[in-house]
C-alpha cells in the first residue's frame, strides 16, 4: 500500500474530527457543511478502495454499524454510582454538615458544582486514547454495551485529544437531547406518522437503545462528561474541577455552567442561580450536583452503600407527573379561541397543585388521543400553563379486562359555543377553532374585560376574574366603558364585596382614567396586537384619531406591522361597536398624553442610554420611557459605565448611588423634558 494513501487517510481523519469537535463540542463551525461532506466522502472512498486502512477511530465509523441481535452485557471497571438526593435547603445544610463532620473541619468546604443533566448515564472506555467500548449504567455494576450507537455521537471523541490521559480510562457522563433537537425530531416523527416522544429524556433513551445503530445515527444526540471511573487514580490532579478541565481538554463537552463555590451558602446560591437560568438552558436539567472539590477529601469521605458521601444531587421540583383525566371541557378565550382543557385529579407538579391542563387545540387533543379516564403525563415548566404531554396507553381503561374497546370516545370539539350557543368555526388552515359570538359571548366579554383591566393594560387593581364574572352575569357591565359608570351601591351588593373594597375598586377605576396611548391601544384587545405592537403604534401615530383612520398601507409603514396585524387593526376599527366603546371610554374621561409621532420627534437621544429611577413628579415611568425611546434613547434597567444619563425622581435608591459612584450624569424630570424639547443639548 502506498504511503501516501495512509498519510492522506490519517490527515482526513484528523481534519474531520477537528471539524466535528469545533461543530459539536465548541459550537463554532470551522468549515461549510459541503466542504465537510467532500472530505468525508473522500475518506469513505479511500477506505472502500483500501479496506486495510479501516480503523475504529475513523469518522466514517459514526454512521452506524450492522444491526445487533441483542446488547452484550458490559461489566464496568469501576461501578457507576448513584447520588443521594436533596430537595430542601435544610437537607443541603445537613449534607454540608455531614461533610465537615466527616473531615473533622469547621472551615467552609470548596464544592465543585454543575447542572444535573436529565438524560441517561453512560460510561465510555478508552484504551491508549482510543474509544473502544461504551455502555449504559445498567445496575451500576453491569450495563448494556452500546458501542456502535455511541460511536455515532459526533461530540464523543473517537480518539482523545491532547495528552496526559491514563492508558485505561472510563469517562462518565450523560447522553441527552437538546430541547431544540427534540422539537425538530418530534416534528419529523409527526410528519412521517411515527411515534412521538414524550420528552427529550425518553427520546434520548429510545434513540440510544436501538439495535440498529443507523437509527441512532439519524437522531440528534448529545453528550456531557462529568467524571471518571477507571483511571481516576492515575490522574495527576487534586480536584474535581481540574478533572472536568482535563475532560474538556481531551475533547469532551463539559457543562459551561460548572463552578466552584464555598459552603452551604455557596451551594444554595448556585441552586437559585441555575434555577433561574433553567428555562433558557438549551437542555433539560432536573437539579444541580454538588461534589466536594478536593479528591483526597472525596476519598476520606468514601461511600455509604452505593452512593458517595462526598456528593449530592439537589433536585428541582419535578416538572412532570402522571395523573388521571376526570373530564375534558372547552374554554373560550378573549378572541373566541376554543381551547380543550383536561380536568385532572389534583397532582403536585412543578411546585404547585395542578387541576387543569391545556390540550392546546382540537388537532393536538386528537393527536394525543386523550380521553376521559386516561392516565396522562402532565407538565408544568416554570410559569408556563400546565399541559398534557401524552397519555400512558397501558393504563387506558377498557370495557373488558382483555384490552377491548376504550370506555370513552375520542374528544370532539363542540359545534356550538358552550357559553353562548354561537357557531364554532375553524378556518381551513387554522389550528384554532373560534366561537363566532364576539362580544355577544359572555365568555369573550369577560376575557376582554380582564384583559382591559390587566396590569400592563389599564391597570385596574382588584378587578379579577371572580368580580368580572359577577359584573357580567348581573348585567352591570357589557363593555369596558360600563366600568366607568359603576356606582358604589351596585358594587356593594355583590358577593364578597364590602363597602371598603367597593370604594377601593372605584378608586382604581378612576385612577386608570389617566393612561398612556400605548396602554390604551393594548387594552382594547385587538387580535394580534400585543404590548410591543401597541407601543410601536402609539409612537408612530402619536394619537388615536390618526391610528383609527390609517389605511392598510399606512399601518404597514409601522416597523414590525405586517399584513396580518394591519388587517386585524383595520377590521377592528371598521366595526361600529368597537368605535362606539372607544368613544364612550373617552367620554368617561379616559385620557392620555398625545405623543409626538416618531417621524417628527427630534432624535435628541440617538445612541444614548438612559436609566430611569425613583418616582418622577409628573410623568409615569412608562410615559418617560416611551418619550425617551421615541427620541432615540435606549432605556436600560441598570446603571453601568455605558449609561449616558440617569433620570432620577424621589426615593431613587441604589441606581442613583451607582450613578454617583461611576460619575454618570444625573438629571431630574425638568432637565429631562428640556433635553427632549431640544432646549438644551443631550
Ligand atoms: C448528572 N446527571 O448531570 C453525576 N450528573 O456523579 C453529574 N451525575 C454523578 N454528576 C457521580 N453532573 C454519580 C453521578
């Protein structure tokens, strides 16, 4: 065999693996996909023409091997541990105390802390830097060997980079699927009429445990390394943090969020911090892991049964739980959208007790085939509305004990609105069905009123859903304008409404008369017009008459307003009832400060950053912000060296202190207004 073939193959392998690492581990692609494909095909052709060139660390081995009949058992060189769990701060403090007792020290302990990936644990064996075997955790002592499948994960190095690795090495970590990859995979499965996965963890597990590794190769799996098995003793390092740095240097993905903190305060601070970041992380985590950083101390502490004394998993409240569907109702939203909602046997999930979960729309409800009596997986992540993820098919009750007919029929959307009896319609390419009753429908009217009164709209404190129900049901309020005509006696007669709360409500309604144009537009509840669009419209048109009379073209001249939003606005203002309500609101004394349309506003703050703090004498915070932005300013939430002005009112606190400390100019409202009017130069 010619030397040049050997050299070329070696060069191609090294080059392709370098690009794999850049793309899959560092997230910094180095060459275009087409160029990668060209190199890959060249290597494939070379190996096909010269079979003696084949080698286990070749990137061509990543596309899947012939299917297996079964997974062979694999005995781990060093057992794979499980971690003890904590869920309460007291348990974390107790863990820290046990660690200090065990080490006979009162000093604050350094802990290596990292996210707890919600995937499946695996062990990768390397011999002289070459990936030779990979296995699942199994029972901790013996797992299933899934080497061909793991080989398909481009972020797992087939040959270790750098140097200093022990000759026999087990790398421990977690295989998982990124949230975005999971969503794309499920969309693909749906298109092909194949089974969807309930969550990224199941998708990762299902994809890895395939006897045909070509299937695994087609699934977007990722991996993060977090420790060592065999070979740990041969490492010339003193801390877990250094182990993680070595793993990164050898080419493994390691959590970027890893840190070293001190004592139980440090642990709890990290827990809070990662909890806050959790919704934005690209992958699911189910907690954080704390490990005593010093390896000699880890050895001193040792193990209790199969879990280490030197580590603990601090878990977030579970985001998923299973429960039973007691019924399926539909809810009518502000714009008439009909949403099927599963009524559930109460279940504690995501930190709260959940009794209802959305099924989104008819198609989703049908696709998931949720029926009364089913056991379902419910998910509540962060502050997101709880949803039914999937049913547990094995638990579906049937008419007989032998898997016969289901007890309940598939969900069907009602043909008429359950609230007002109007026809329910669904456009051909629309997912959502709507009640056609408009403001005739009490459900829509109630939602419209709640939206009108919301904090970010007219901000009528105390006008919640129970009260709106009563006001509408008693016929006291039909439209938002009716709110401004309410009398004390009418309110005082309502359930759970004493004279004092009635007075408070009337005062809140009165206060809401003073508003901003942006809030007013948002409060009208025009379809497709959210808070940001309302602000853009207010700024662009300056006052309501200009907006009401705008043509479709004029509307579309507003940044971010496209044909759909323009059409919603035009049809809203073309409706006589809507205009009547607006006129009545104005007659009832609702007012705002007209804004100078943006096209005419001198851009006195162009390129400048402002921070508002404290209570200004005449301007509400929103107004001042809108005015500053209209004049080209960026309004920031915190003071830094880059801040150009701090506009301070009464009771300004830490932001004012910071401005003074950094020497940022501080101005009051009067000076701010002068700058805006161009009387002084910004
Ligand atoms: C996860 N799941 O992210 C460990 N883990 O350490 C991390 N799991 C672990 N460490 C020892 N980050 C046993 C398990």
